[in-house]
């Protein structure tokens, strides 16, 4: 197994958990978002690996948005997602970057206290525990739209 295959495999398993959790009402939103963030980060890192998969991608959390932006210049990815026209695809990706950026920012970074599904953080109103937070910053429509893209990207993995 090379780096690309390893990232894609782990991303698929994380995404499987997200999909299972998404259907359940007894699972907190923080857990659902945690697995979505982890899956899409690893999926993007798989796409960003060297073409032969021998070299790993950079170990940063900013892979998702970077991949989506660079995918606009990758005709093979665009076509595999069903877009023949560059402009149409670029418009689609630009329209989804906002939710991608918010999902990407869910990854905890060092000791920075901010909205995330994994660790409590502090605000002017006190300490916030993710399990009790509703994550209303993520609308149902945004999650569905992003899930549709993620589903499509996993189909591309088989052809990549």
C-alpha cells in the first residue's frame, strides 16, 4: 500500500462512520462533524499525494480547500465528477468553498480555542462543550450539499 491508497482507505472508513452517525438522532452533532472533517481532510490529502503515492502530503489541516481549489485545474477530476465545462465546474467549486472552509476549520489547532467538535473551548459566555453545542453554523442544506460532493469524490477515487 502506498501513501495515496492509505489516505483514501482511512478516509473511506472515517466517512463510513460519518454516514452511520448522520442517520442517528442519539449521536451528537459534534461527533458527526468530527468524522466528516477527518474523512474529507484525509480524502483531500490522498488526492494531494504525489502521483505515484510514494510521497505523503504535507501534515497540515488545510488540505481540503487546497485540493478543491487545485481540482479546478485538473481536467480528469472535473470530468470524473461529471463536468465537461471548466467554467461550470469552477463555479460549482467556488460555491462550495465556504462550507469546505468551515468544515476544515473544525480541526483543532494547537491551543487555539475555537469552535471544534473535539475539545471544549472558551467564549465570553463561558466554556463550551462540543457534545452540548448545536453547531447551527452548519445548515442541513450545507451538509447535504457537501456530502453530495464528498460522495462524488469517493467515486473518483476508484478512477484516480
